[in-house]
């Protein structure tokens, strides 16, 4: 299974996917890593491994993912032979035409038990809401924000002395195990 990864930040989830491939628990190959953020550490991680990378040019828009940029992204992914697209901390909303290029073949990881707390910084939303548990979800991407069908999810308790940082860190430990498992499940389906 040839994977294409889209990320805007640190890329710890991509690293977890690479580690699972190295460990032999995920039969896949990351063939392309794309980012909308030229300073993103995910690009460095990929380059260190010799994985091809490229930038997604969003023409100066801060949060929008313009149609033209989505078309170009789809073309780069197709050109690289990508079969499954994994969003890993990618901060823009994917819509048509990228969705049409990879129907039911785009995954996202979200740091909450969807449908609870969609959107940005979901662990902070969970803390503010005072819930006793949150978690993380891997889901197929559709045209909504964090709304597609759930592939896997796992709960993480919110502890009385949790800060935003400590809670996010504990969620990420689970994310790093769950994302490779979900990719394996989708690839084998
Ligand atoms: C993760 O918490 C993920 O759930 C969210 O963004 C964060 C990305 O972290 N969508 P990283 O770049 O994989 O380290």
C-alpha cells in the first residue's frame, strides 16, 4: 500500500507510521510527504528518511485550501502512485476536487472521540468541557469537518491535574499506536 502523507506540523504521527513499517506491523510504504507549511518538521523527518517531499502552495491564504491547490495536490499524489492518503496534523479542510480523486481513500487522525469536539485543539475543548474521558479517532475524510465514518477510536481518561499539554501528550501516545492499526485495517479491507 503506497501512502501519501499531508501534514502541517511536527509529524510525530508520520514517524509512528514509519516505525510500524520498520517493525513489520504495517505493510506499506510512504512515497510522498506534502506540507502547506515550509517550516514544518514533518518535512525534515521525511527528508532524513529520503522520502520525497513537496510544498502545497496555498497562495498566501492562511487557512483556506484553494481548489487549484487541491487539484495540484491530487495530481502530485497520483503521480507518485499514492493509493491511500493520510492526513497527519494537516490543518486545512480537504474538499472536492481532492476528495473526488481519492474516494474513501483519505484518512485523518483527530485528538478526540468524534463526534465530540471536532475542529482545532480538541484536547483543550475536552478540558474546558470538564469531561472525564476523551481520546482519539481515525476516520475516513468526507466534505465535513472531522465528520467521516470512524475506522478506529480509543478513549483516554482526563486526569484531575491534567494540563492541555499533559492531556495532548497522553492522547498522542495512543494516536501513534492507533493510526498504523487503522491504516492496516483500511489497507486489508
Ligand atoms: C495530532 O494530535 C492529530 O490528532 C491532530 O494534529 C496533531 C498532529 O501531530 N490532527 P503530529 O504532527 O503528528 O505530531
